[in-house]
């Protein structure tokens, strides 16, 4: 064991190398102190066989931590034998004589509650004090406070001192790692700094330290903060403030010294790297500026010089737009380099020397002039191509509109009706209006495009205007002139088509109005047959009816004349449009037929009214008692009345063989009854006159009576015939209704 200890003393102990042993907690420094301010070293023995070599290694490592001054105050060693055997305890105590004889001042062996057998504990440590070099006492756990304050004992001995072995190991690892890395980093930084300062401006120096200085510094600051916090904070249990371990007081100044040295060397390193980086940046900036300027003034300028056309169509302008986007993408890469260089130059200008600043300003000005000139060219070219694409797009859209309008004009007009012709005419007008609006938009875009073409900036101050400028101007003017000519031709054709369609509309209107005239005449005929039935109650009333009938005929005559004029206009329009008319074959015969029927019916109506006027005039004479004319009046009255009654029962026979009665049979019978009553009144008046004169003989009276009887019989026959006709008509209607019901 002495050989092992001597070998270990020659080797620097590292916690990372013996971490498996340290984790076993064979011994530990809890941070507690005895009454002499000596550190307390605790050796917790277990029931298993203790590995003395591992325990020796642990003690050797722990005793290397405190400072010499702390070691001079001596250690109080607590050997916890409550879970171990006596022979192991004795061996450990004797081992302390070889490991730390000078540093141990007191060894407290904690005995179990049931003390070891006396025959095995006859060895008295106090008698061996001179040979061991330290005092050994046997004490129970509850009496350990006689030698050590409770606040300096851990909880396994009934104390209040907190100790976390794993946390302590982690802190030791951090401390040792920081010490190793910072020491190595200081040596490397010293060498690197000397090399950076000795290198000339043209050489390159890329040597880097093995450890990241920022990481090492951060680790050191965190470790220092932890040490300071543990030093100045009291215990959380509210007892006496925790007294820091001596090794921590030793570690804090050591960490401070390493941090100060590391910061100093790292600052020198950063400054040297900054100067070296600045020199490298100047050279790199100068090379990149030269590269950017050479490309922009060379290949980039050539690309823009050879791409000045705007295309002859929408497809060509789109292809040129795609090519320009490729050129822009190439320039964008160099512009990105320009932005980066500009930022680098601005950063270098903030802290460079006067000579370097002047050189950087010249480079920056040269780079900015070239880049802005190229960017202006690209932007103008982009705007020009967009305007050209919009111009060609509008021209293409206008061309399609003109083609559509021309197709409408070339298509034959199939006359369906006036509404469809008007709808077609409306579509034609809207198409022409859309063409005019599109042409106006094309003119505006063409004028804007001409201005952009004429204002294209040169790539260089001394460069002449591009050759494509004149070609572009000529192309724009030719497109505008061509569209104007096509629009003018369409306008001329639209005027012709408009006139033709208006004539068609007029033709359909005339045909419609002529058909309406036929319908009106039919309605007048129907009204004449169904409503014009009265014959008047006297001569004055009948005369008024004749006047109304005359006016009614005038209205019908005007309608007929209007229809004839419309049909004549239809014939003229058909000749002008070179199309066959439908009115001459259909509407004109209908108009002639209805007018003939109306004329015959009106004449019959006028004849009946004329006879009724004669009848009522004769009756009025009878009632006015004019004796000199009485006999002639009676004869005329009887003749006219009988003729009128006969005429009321006769229908109107049209040329096509059809018959029409005025009103219904009942209405005819009512008119006949009124005439018959009038005849009876006149006959009674005649009888009274004869009775007053007394010139009536029996034979004459009999004759008068027979005449009256014959007159009444004739009237009864007329009434019976009217009733029979009414009954027949009613039976016919019922039969038609029954047939319709059966069909349904």
C-alpha cells in the first residue's frame, strides 16, 4: 500500500480519471469544521468489504484539494463503523497513519449501538497515540456533538449541514475542466498572438485555438458565480451560516486569475484577428469590386445592348420578357454582391485609416455608378417590355374584336322577327362601341410606349441611341395605322348593315301593323254584328244611330286604308331588301276579305237603319194627325214595317257563303217586337181616327179587323221563327259541349 501511495503522489490527480471511484463516496469532505477550524473528513464504511486501494485513492485526491494553510490546521476524521466490522475499522484507522499522519488531529470512530465484542476491541488507540500521530476515540453517533457542533455535521450524524455528493463531483469536474482548458488556451493564444503580430500584410494566418475562448470564458464566469454565491449565501434552514470549504476559497482566486489572464490574451487575440481580418477584407473588397465592375461593364453591358427590341407580336414580347428575366437573374446575383460589398465598405470606413478610407470611397463610388447605371437600364428595359406586352396584348384583343365584328357583318341576316333584328342591331352597335374603346386604349398605350422608346437612356454617356429604337417606333406606328384602317372598314360595313337591319325592322313593323289592322277590322266587324242592334225608338233616335254608324264606317275605312298603305310599304321594303314578302300572299287577302265582310255588314246595317227611319218617320206623321196625308202614310207605314220585319230575320251572306246574324235570335226578336208594338199603336191610332169620322161601315170595320188580325199573325210568325232559331242555336251549343266532354 505504501508503494501505491508513492506512485499516486507522483501523478496529478484528476477527478475525471477516477470518477467511478469518487462516485462510490468512500470518503468525502462535507465542508464542516471542528472546533479548531479543521476540516472534517468523513469515511462512511459499509457492511461490504471495503476496497482499501480505492479508499486510498479517494483520500489522496481529497487531501490534494485544500490549501497548505488549511492542511496545517489539521483534519478531524469521522470513521463511521456502524455498518462495518471492527477489523475493517482498525485497518482503516491504521491506514490513515500512512496516508495523512501529519494532517490528522483527531479520529472519531462512530461505534454501533451494540458495541463490538470486548475481546476484539482490547486494542486501545489512545495508548498508540504517539505511534499513530493522532488521537483516536470511540464514540456513539448521539455523542459525536461533544466534539463537533451539530451545524457542522451532516444529517446521518444528526447534524444540519447539507451535503450533495453528486453535486460536489459535478462542480469539481467543471472546475478541473475549466482549469485544464483555460491553461491550454492561454498557451495557444500566446503563440497565436505572437504569430499574428509578426506576419506581414501579404501573408495569410488562419491558425485557431483548440478551444473556443467564448465558451471557456462563459464556463469560468458561471463557475465563479457559483463559488461566490455559495460563499455569501447562508444556509436555507435558518441555522448558522454555512462556512465555505477551504478548497473553494482556494479555487475562487485561481479562477479569477485564470479569467483575467484569459480575457487579456483573448482581447489581444481578437485585436490581432481584427487587424488581420481588416487587411484581408480590404484586399477581398478590392478584388470583388474589380470583379463586379468588369462583369457589369463587359458581359452585362453586352447583354443589354443586344436586347433592345420590343417584338412584333404578343408572343414575341412574352419571349423577350422571359429572356429579360434571365438577364435580370444574372444581374441580381451581381447586385447581391454589390449590396454585400457596400455593407463591408461601410463597416470598414467606420474604423479605417485616412488612406484606406479614401481608397474605399473611390471603390464605393465606382461600384455605385456602374450598378446604378445597370439597374436603371434593367428597370427601363423591364418597364418597356411590360408596356410592349400590354400594347401587343391590346392589339391582339382589338384584332380579335375586329375579326368577330367582321364575322357578324359577313354572316347573312335571317329575318325571324323585329325583336331579334333589333337585338342583333344592338349587339352590332355594342361590338362597334367596344372596338372604338379598345382602339382608344391601344392609342394611349402606343403613345406611352413611343415615349418610353424615345427616352431610353444610353449604357454609356458617349453611346448613340440604340439601333432598335427606329424599328420599334416604325412598328408601333404601323400597328396603330393598320388597326385604324381595319376599324374604318368595319365602320363602313356596319353602316350598310345598320341600314339593312333598320329596313328589316321597318318591314317587320309594317307586317305587324298590317296584321294588326286586319285584327282591328275583325274586331270592328264583330262589334258591328254583336252590339250595333238598336233601330231607334223614333225618327230622331234612328237618325242619331245613322250618324254614329257613318262615323263607325269612317273609322273602319281609315283602318283599312292604313293597312293598305302598310302593305304597299312592305312591298317597297321587300324590293329594296331583295327578299320575298309574306304580306302579299297572306295579309293582303285577309285584309280584303275582312273589309268585304265589314262593308257588306255595314251596308246591311245602314239599310236597316234607313228603313227604320222611314218607318218611324211615317209613324211620327200618324201621331202628328196630318189628315191630308194620312191614308198614304198608313200604306207606306204598313209596307215599310212589313219589309223591315222581313229584313230582320234575314242573315248577312258573305262572298265565301258564310252567314252572320245581327245579335242573337232573342235580340232580333226584341227588335221585331218593338216594331210590331209600334205598328199596333199606329193601327189603334188609325181606328180611332176612323171612329171619330164616323165613316166606317161594317164591311170596312171587318176589313180593318181582318187586316189587324193578319198583321198580328205575321208578327207572331216572325217571333216564332226567332224563337225556333234561338232554340236550335241553344241545342247546337249543348251538343258541342257534350261532344267536348266526351272527347275530354
